[in-house]
C-alpha cells in the first residue's frame, strides 16, 4: 500500500472517529511523523493532503522544512540546548518542553528571530521512569515560569501513554485533559485563544483513545510511512 493510500485511509478514519466521539473533525490536527523517512516520502504524504509533519531531530527539520514551505512543522523530540536556535528557526510548534532552562533559551532564540515560539509542555502522566516530562504536580509551576517569557507561548500539553493497554492509554489521556482544563481555568487572565488550547496525545497505536479523550493533535508515523505496520 502506498504512502498516499495509507495517509488518505487514516485521514478518513480520524474523521470518522471524531464524528463518533461527537467532535468536529476540524478540531483535530493529524501530524504525519516523518522522523524515519526522507524528503521523497514526505512529498508523497504531502501530495495526499498532509500539511503537518513531525520531526524529533533538528537535522530533520533543517533538511525537510525548507522544501515544504506550505507545511507546518512540529518538533517532537528531546530538546538539546545547543540546537535550540535551529529548532526555533524551523519549528512552528515544539511539543516537548519540560525544563525551565530550555524555556529561557527558546524565549531568547525566538526574540532574536523576531517571533513568538509556540510550545507544548510535555507531561509524564503515567509516571513511567522511561519517559521524560513534567510530573502533573510540576506543570503549574512550569506554566507560571513560561508566562513570564514574552517570546514563548504555551499552547497546551503533550503526553505519551504506556503501550499495550488501550484502557490505560485512555485514562492517561483523560488525565491530561483534566489537567489542561484545571490550568486554563486557573489562569483566566490569559485570553489568547491559543493559550492552553491543545492536547497532543495519541500515536499510531492509540490515536483513537486520544481523540475520544479530547486530543486536538495526534502524532502518527508508522501507520503512515511503515509498510509493516498493521
């Protein structure tokens, strides 16, 4: 099956899942995670209608984003201090912020670039030692730190659920939504419509659970680009 066919099929299934959950499909952004493929494969997905792509390494952003100026580029990987300038230069949305020192450096790089960098705070809802991110009770403090940075805008939260149990994934995603809702209510002075709007949750194995729990962004890579994915 071609990348174009897989992408189109997934887009249809995402739309149906949104409707089944009583949601407007336009509320959910389908990010094709292109971190394991090259520009040719990105071009195939682009031709099928993909306009949002996810990369986990700055090198991927630098290689691919200039070739697809009409696309929106998401940085979903671990942030390295020395590469923050490259990330800010090429990423429309950074999904993986969880350290205050990185927030400060992103703010400085964005100020130098003359932009406001949109970010999501990464939250380790499940508490797994193998996953990075803020503990849920650390998020408000990080949010308050970020609110003091003029060139950084917190657009929401991101998480990854434990693999292998869809009910656990659903509970993790619902926990992230509840946390987002509490934080948004606690900061009513932030009237920017993009403030704490997004929930990036759900990947190839559990995007349905993400949508049912309120995801506004799903990050799907293998189901788009990997022939072996079932």
